[in-house]
């Protein structure tokens, strides 16, 4: 029994990644619903609570991955890759929660089309991250590895789209918004939403690195 505990083990990291990615996607969906029903205070509160719940669930998965790293001798990919990937994914869901809280704390009462557009791009990025993560257990299959690379490229393109939308939004904001308080609020929201796509791109780059190292 004692010797059995010393045998090399491979933790089920991919299943945990998949669980975390599902919480990212859930948080993104709830955030989009919050934006779509922003004028309804009850629905806004409901969807904000859903984002919080997804973030807390993702935190539990992150803690489990870190715990498992200390107990596992053999890992399916490098330990640094596992640590970087789960923390990068956690950054995404943290930013979704931060954006949700900022809308409330700053008492944002009017959403611009640019907020909604950046929210849509962020949600699409999160959905593609979930898809890329779901492919990781089967990267040894050439067609799956190719699909993962394609998905990562789609995330890169979405991040570029977010950059363009944010630059245009900032330009419009500083040219047209006369209320300094509203300008400060919206600038913070734009930056947070654009940061979500940045973190998604970071995760995509890590997954692409795993693909290339194992191809």
C-alpha cells in the first residue's frame, strides 16, 4: 500500500482544464445577457450573480489544478505549461467578473454600442478558448492538432478586431463625450473588455505552443 503511493501518476489535468473553460464560457454568456438586458435592473442583477458564480467555480478548479500539480509525478504536458495555462484561463474569468463589477460600482447607466461590440468579441473569444481547450486531450491526432491551431488563429483575429474597435471607441469617446465622469467610466470599461480578448490570446498562444511541441 505504501509503495503504491510512490508510483508515478498522471493527473487528469485536461478534464480540469475543460471544467474551467466551461466556467469561462458560462461567465461570458451571462455577461452578454447582462449587457443585452442592462435596462432591466432585476435581470442585470441576476446575470451579474451568474458571472460571480462562474468565477467562484473557476477558482475552485484552479485550486484543484495547483493541488494536483504537487501530487503528480508525471504530467501530460510540462508543469510550467500547466501552471501558465490554468492561471491564464483564470485571468479571463477574473476580468469578466471585474467588468461586471465595474459597471455596477461606477453606476454606468448608459451603454454605448462600442461596449456591446467589445462584449460580443470578448464572448466569442471565450467560446473559442473553450473549444481549443476541449481539443487538448486529442492533440496527438494530426487533424485535431490542426483544428486547435485554426481555433487559436481565430482567437488572434478576434483580439485584433477588439483592438480596432477599442481604438475607434476611444477616439469617439474623447471627441464626443462632454461629461468627464462618463468619459472616465466608459474608458475603464473599454479597457477591461479589450483586456479579456488579450488574455484569451495569451491562452491561445500557450495552447499553440503545446501543439507545436507535441506535433
